[in-house]
């Protein structure tokens, strides 16, 4: 079965290049050239992944992503030259799964898309098969069956990546993880040495779960090494 991708990119040369590459790889690619068109196309089709530019006419990529996240947890890969928007795209209320900066290599883009679809397929199958399970750490309760987090009984909304990062730490409370290991295990992909994506997700996660994000208790930093779960 062919995987289906929604490609949202207003630059026709980039759109044509990416579409051609992924058709060769055996994917079905549906292009959209502005945010409004992308919403309309998304509402009429079922996709396995969205490749999204942020600088779009009519409805920009950030607003498109926010609307999509209210309806679906489909994997979204950001393609953008706007580094300043990365924090927002990966952060609270938006929930992109990955990003690649322009200009990018088609080899890396293809690898990231394949990894994102593979992760989504794996998690979907695993979560359907597993029995309900709850993990706890301090005042945090992580429900693996319902993909929900509560702190002292109050629900905290997490993005998919934030959820799986926290699950990684709570599942292995004594283990220290480097940034490369976190990326490999959560993104299920080769680490390209760009620490920014890990830094953004970790900061946003701490802002949600910590009483004082500047002095975290749940996810501790071991300087020069990585991160580990705090002791409870």
C-alpha cells in the first residue's frame, strides 16, 4: 500500500522537486500551495504525513498546523528557512514532529519522512495491542493507553514527542540519556548532530511539568552528559 503525503509548499520549484523525488520512492504526493488550499485538501483525504512550509500565503504554516492539531495527530515535518519559528512549531499548542532547514538535501528529507511514517505506524500498532498501563513519577501520572498526563489530578496537554520523551525517562528512571540517544529512541532516526530540536522539546516539556522550569526536579540535566529522571 502506498503511503500518502500532503506537501504544503508555495514555491513551485521546491514543490515539484520534492514531489518528483517521493513519487520515485513509491509515495503518493498531493501538493497544496497555500494554507487554505491545504486545509481543504486535508479535509477530503486521508494522509500518512504532512510536509509543511511555514511561510505560506492566505493562511500561514503555523496557523495551519494549529488547526490540524485540533483534529489529528498525523506526523508533521516542517520545511522552513525561518529558524525563529522552530521553537513555536515544535512547542506548546502546535506540536510538529520534526523539522528540516532549507536548503536541505533530498537524501536527508527522504530519510526523515520514512522515519516519521515508520514511527507513526509502529506507535499506532503498539498502542492498539498493549493493555492499559500507567506510569508514575512524583506527582505525575502518565497513562500510556490514553496518551494522557496528569499532575496532581490536573491534565497536562503534551505533544506526541513530549509524551514519548517523558515516557522514556519514567520507564527507565535510573538511566542517563544523551541527546543523541533521546533522538534515536524517540525519533527512531539517525542523530544529525543538531541539538536545537532536543533543546526545544526539553524546554517545552519542562515548562509544562516542572513547578520551576529553571530548577527542574523531574528531568535533571547532567552537564556534558545528558538527562535523567529525578529521584522520587
